[in-house]
C-alpha cells in the first residue's frame, strides 16, 4: 500500500501479506498525518480492496474524508500517486540488479527506495526542496546514506567472549530502521534479518572476489580516478 500526501509529496509504504482492505494502516495514518477540513479527500483507484470495499469506504467517511475514485483504466487521474509507483519499481529493479540480491529481498529494496525518494529534490518544488523537508521543515542529512546491498561488518552485541573469539558479523545492508542510526541487514552466516547500530560499510565489495554489477562499476571508477 503506497500513500502519498499531495502537499509535501511525501511517500509512506505499508507492506501487506494479503489483499484485504487496508483499514488498520490507513486509519492510523489518517490519525497521525490527516488534515481535517470540508474539502479533504482520499483518492484511490477502483481496486476491490479500496474503493469497492464497503468497509474501506465507511472508514474513510467516518474519518471525515471524501472518497474519490479514478475512472476505469484512467490512472492518469491519480498521477501524483501513479508516477511514484513507476519510479519506485525502477529503483527496486535497479537496486536488486546492482546488488546481485535475490528477488526475495524486493520488500527491503522498496522500503529503501521510498526512504531515498523522500529525500530527493522534487519537481513539484522546482527541485529546490525534498518531500522530507517539506513535511518536517528540516533538511535531510544524507552524510550516512549508503548503497542498497553494500557489504557490512558489525560487531557482536553485548558482552564479548575471550580475545581469540570472533567479535563481528558479516552481512549485507538492506535498509534503515526508523532512523539512520540503526540499519537492517542480512546476516550471511545465520541467514537472518537483523538490526544493528554499529557497522562498517564496503560499498564496492572491495574484499570480495565475486562482485555484483554495482560494486564492479564503483571499483572501475575508483581505478580510473587513480590512473
């Protein structure tokens, strides 16, 4: 479920494992970010889990909003939302291809893509402001932004064993948690998704022989600059 606020053009995404009407996430979203007024509207396509769902329509009405639907096969009427769908799809494909990761990581790729998209200058603001700044009033700090699929090394949490024991994990960066202070990564040893605060990044996969396409390009650019 992709939600976009037409004023700041900020994107929110909610991952579902079913096609039921997304009543709980939309209800919570409207409580947190909704604006009350006589002309406030929610626009959707004619999907069965949205505009054609009596439960969804009642929830929108009870929240004080008007529900607008696009015409049949006329996604251009909701271009503000449809265009980001296309952009995010391109970003996900590029992220998976450049990182060499399996398609099963698509959900992490799209979460990372949304995070980045909200922090890029937007055409609606003449490319002078990002949706994040428009929403929060604060310019985003991109000094710690890293490439999706980068290799990382992170230290083991808690009390560490004797000096001769291994004190670190190897993994693959997938996305940020709620803040850039915490990252979500795939532990290549345990095959589990984990979260950590401390990590060293290897965006060019410098220490790995089999490099994905994106890392190969970074290496080639680095070699070209040195020569």
